[in-house]
C-alpha cells in the first residue's frame, strides 16, 4: 500500500505500509525501499515518519549496498528502532544475497517456469 500526504503541502510519500492483524491488535509497519544512493539522512527521515504517524515499526530496505556501508549504518538504524535489510540483485533481477538485521521481512522471489 502506498500512502501520500500532500495537502496543502507535500509532507511524505511512503513506499509500503504493511498491516498485521491479530485478535489482540493491529500492527502497522512502515517500509522504505531505496534502490540508489542513500545515507543516514534517509534513515532519520523514516524515524521522523514513525513519530509523525505514531507507528512503532519500520523496515528500511536497500538494494545492492556494500556490506561495509550496510554494517556502518545498521548500528545507528537499530538505535532508531528501524530494521535494516539489504538485497543484492543481479542484472537479471534475481536475488543474489541478502544481509539483514533480525527482521520479520520475508522475501518473495518470482519464479517463471
């Protein structure tokens, strides 16, 4: 689900909000996906969205980040209570490698027979 809040000014644009429904509660998770250059300002922005929307959970997914870059940012993301995940994708669009913080994010790889 994509959410945009733009009236009267552009406030935010969320890539994905997932909702886990149980008998006890509704648990919403904000998910930001970055395919290009990204940095800690992007992670802090997600923390701000969490606070603004009063959500408790967020995952930040990057594509093709270096392991060193990921590990440096992972510690700060954890302190901000954001789960960080990286997915390496080859030129054919197939997942090559995934490294992550402990997370409940599940990856679905399309398969064409």
